[in-house]
C-alpha cells in the first residue's frame, strides 16, 4: 500500500469534496481517500501495482479540479 498527498486547487465546498472522493474511490486499487478543503490536500491510499499517479490525477482533473503536486 502506498499513501500520497496531492495539492488540489478549486475545491471549496462539501460537493467538491464528495466529487473528488467519489472519483478516486472509483479507481480500482484505491483503498482510502481523505479530502481537506482547508488546505486543498487530498490524501490517497492505494495499491501501487494497480494505480498510477496519472490515473489519480486524471480522476481528479476529470471532475474539474487542478492537481498542482
């Protein structure tokens, strides 16, 4: 299991949080997602043999948010 924290811009409310969490939880191999609206951090725990950083980034960006790091 790998844990990664991403800096995501554009999240401002509970709906934003739910959108990002829902999108990431749909990615096969993701086991846990925590979104902190105050800091813009999204912490993802995932199986590195099934998930790439690019797939996580794409899932977030497809919801309309920008991944900075």
